[in-house]
């Protein structure tokens, strides 16, 4: 039996007079209500065979529908008949208020994911995932948790320690993809015609799966939009426990406290790995892909041969060509 086909998460504006009639129409199709989260008017789930679709109506009148065909297509036909589809943003435009409206509230139980080290030549790519609810979200905000890119390395370590105290094991996960494993997987995926986004989706879904295995049941999963949303959605389809959990990918997802916490844990994991590797090698491995990075890599190559870089650096980077250049 073929796996249900993922449909892209879609947003509609529903007029006040149409909201409850639409709700009843979905009930007529067999949809079952779920407990609405904060700022939600209602949420309902429609099942059709092995497929599911979820429609969430926010008090603002925005309706977000996600899931898999054929359930998604059945529900969408009713939604589209009464709603006005939110216009997709052009790639050239910057994130707008409309994007923020479509973002579910951070106080609703959800998993936020983010990665670190993606643009650094030395070190691993680390992906973090954090489950938050209304209580956790409030505590993390009080502690000053925010996008790791706005936090110094020193402050970040303290915030990471605080997050680990507030968020218990089983509600947070960190996957460290060391350079050797990263290089092997990247090479394999490139041979299959895939790209970095596929590898990113693999790490994000691994983290999400680890949290779901702990028994968590998030209302949605939120991550930064790093490519076609189907990269993550198609990976999640492979795990039936995740079927029907909406995947929300938006620009600047780090504005959400769950994603921000995940970004801090991921960056902390990256810095820890880099510190340990620097001690092992007896040389400080710099971050980024600067001239200093190239200089350090050339020094390592001359000392131990080019193969050592496969253990400590992402050799698929163009930086590697500069390191190997005569």
C-alpha cells in the first residue's frame, strides 16, 4: 500500500459567518475535534484510510490546514469553498506580518528544532529539538532565551545550562553529526542526486523522532524554512507515530522560544565539540570559513596530511579547495 502523499501546509482566511458552518461541514465528513490550544477557536482532525489532515482555526480567522492525501484533499475542498487563500510570499520579499499571523502561538505544546555549525568549516553540524508548553515557554522567556545568533558564546553556555535545568531529559534532544559522519552522508546523498537540504531534513527528523519516542504528543512541529517544506514532511511520513502532526516551517522561526532554545542547545553542542577537538589537536579550531580557518587547515594538513581534515572539517565546502590549492 503506497504511503500517504504529503500536501504542503496551507493557510486560509475564513470570514466570521463561515467559521462554525465550516466546522460542522468537516464534522459531517467524519472529522473529530481535538482540544484547541491558546488563541485557537477550534481544531479538528479528519482521517481517511492511512491518511490524516488537521485543520486549525485561530481566533484571528486564519485557518491552517496540513496533512496527507486523500484526507487533506477532502478537507481542503470544503475549506477552499468558503475561505480566501493567503497569498504566498515571493522569495524576494522580506518576512511580513502575514507570516507572523500564520505562525502558531509559542505557548501551544510543540517541538522547535534548529541547527548549528552548518556554515562552519571546522566542527560538526548539530541539530537540537526542544518541546515546550505554555509553562515552559514562559520560564524560558523569563530566563532570556532567544535566537542563539544574538547571544555571545559566554552567555550562550549559561543559557544552555538553564535550558537543561528547565526542560527535562526526554523533552530535549541534540544530535551531533561529527565531520566524518557528515562527510560520508553528504557524499552519499550527493551521489543520489540530493543536496544539503536533504541532509538537514534527516537531522531534524532524527531529533523529532527521538522526542516522539519519549511519549511527547506535540500539537505541531516548528522549524526554520531552509528549503522545500516537503524535505521534512516526507521524512516524517516514514514514522507512523508522526503522521498527522503539522509541520510548520517559517522564516525567522527563531522568534519562537522553542526554536530559540533548540538553537542554543545546538550551538552549545557545536562549541563543546570544537573545544574538545582543539584540545585533542593542540590547536584552536576557529569558527566560520575565514582566512584564519584556511590558515589553520593548511597547518593541520602539512602536519598530519590532508586526510586528517575529514575528521575535523566539512570537506565538501569550497574552503577545502582553497586549503588544497598550492
